[in-house]
């Protein structure tokens, strides 16, 4: 038996593990000199001046903000669009600020917003993956197999929690390998433990029983690997039985 749930994650509270992340605004400071006009710099500073330099939670990146010109300022259409784009990503959390500064300095300023958004998405997925891994270990699903946007956690009884993580905050998780009908209770415990690990769930989009068939790529990968291990074990046992059944050749004594 198995059960599948689809969640929308609004944020992961970093204070659960004492981690803080820098906001992109802290990276942009000092990098824009010579990249835009003095008026453009002043407008960007006005839009981002009240943003914190560090964040204690991280959520999925929002779609790019509208790029309409800022009518109250004497900026060209192109520069107004650039200022709006940079302001829209200034509040996003980023990881290695020194490396990000080096990347931005080497690229045209028109690409900065996309680079920051991509950095944020990678950090969000890793942060969420870490929180899910901690939750699984608390539930004694201690063997963790992360692979990109997928994660599979197994326990000693051969049961698994398979998770598919989307950069937009969508998470699909399923309980697999449970034959006693306790998958619903196990999934409830998983949700409670996620909350303990700082994962803030905006809503449950879908939850349903699946009858044992994996419904995520992570679940199908786990099922295929488990089947391969089972076939290898059966083949090994068959070989052992044949070896044990072989009689020693008869010897003629004088």
C-alpha cells in the first residue's frame, strides 16, 4: 500500500538550525557603480534601502516582477526596466556571496537578475532537501539517497519515503513499501516532523491512496532499484543451493 501527497511550501525557517542567509541586496551593494547612471543607482537604493541584509527563512522565487518604466523618475525605458528587475530580486536569499559577486562582476548587468534568481532557486531546493532529510531521519528512515530534485529515504524494514522537489515550492511525497495499512499514519507523522524542521506548508494540494504503485520519479527509481536488489539476492541464493547440492566425486580406494 502507499499514499501520495502534493504540497505547496511557502518557506523553510532557517532559524531551526541556526542558519542565516544573505539577501541579494547585500551582494548588489557596491557592484552597480559604473554599471548604470547616478539617477538609476539612487532609484535602486531607494527601492532596496529598507531590505534586510540577512534572512532567517527562504521560500521559492516568485515570478519576475513587471518591468514597466518607473514614471516618477527620469530614467530611460531600458534603465527603468533594469532597476525594476534588480529590485525584484534584491530580497531573495543567496548562498555563497563572495562567489556570487565574482560571477556578477564578470557578466553584463542585464543578466544579474536571472543569475540571482537561479542562485536563489538552487539554495531553496538544497535548504528544503536538507530539512526533508532531517525529518526522515527523525522518523528512522535514515538511509538517504538524494539525486537532484529527488530524494528517497529508507528504513531498516525496506519501507521508503520518496520525495520530488520543485523549485516553485511544490513537493510530491509518497510512502512506499508498507503492507500493514499504516501508510496514512506514517504520512501524518512525516508532515508533523516537517513542521518541526521549519518547513512551512501553505496548502495541501492533493492527498490520495495509490494502491502501492509509485507515482513519482523518485518512487519509481526506488522500486526499480529494490527489484534489482531482490533479483540479485534470489540469483545468489539459487547459486548457493546448487553449490550445496553438488556431491563430491566418488573415489576408488585400493
